[in-house]
């Protein structure tokens, strides 16, 4: 299991959208169509942007070697966000043995935040603690 989180200012996305290429570079046609009629368009777009960043972090690679559109953020009929991976993002997902990605998105008036969890995956030896699993550096039991 791996996690990723990202937060972004909604106004930063709104300002970036003044350049037409911004939306075309970072979002798929399905993502844009899904939110095109929403009153809070930029809020939803910022949430999708943060979700892409959070997923890239959970995959453990950032956007190294992959395209922004390789991570697609769509919504189920209920409104719950879901992730669809394509291209290099899907390759990384499979190579690392992940089974599913969970995503949650929230926002305030000024910020959008997303938290991603990549479930499954191979054990990462580099993340093992130098302490045994039952005791911390002070000798106390850890839960």
C-alpha cells in the first residue's frame, strides 16, 4: 500500500485556464465534459488536478515518464471519484503489483485537496523500519 496527497489553490488553476493549452495538456475530453456544466467548474478542475498529483505520488514515481492524461479522474453516477489509468501510469501500477487506487477529493473556497491510496503492491524493502515491528526507538510497544 502507498499513499499520496496534494493540495492546490483553485485560483491558480483558474488563472492557468486562461491559456487554452492548459486544459488540453492536463485533462482528457471525458474529464472536461463531465464538469463542463458545473457552476463551480474551476473548483472541480482543481480537484481533478490535485487527484492526478496524489495518484502519481501514490504510484511512487511522480509524473516521471508519464503524461498527465495517463491518470484520468472521473466520477461514478453517485458522484464518488474514481481513477482510470492508461499508458505509463497503468504500466507502473501493474509492475508494482497494485490492485486498486482509492481517491477522495475535497475543497474549500480557496483550495482543493486530494488523497490517494494505492492498494496492494510489492513490499518496499526501503521503507522498513530499523526497529523491530513491536518496539520503537524508545523500546515502547507500537500499535
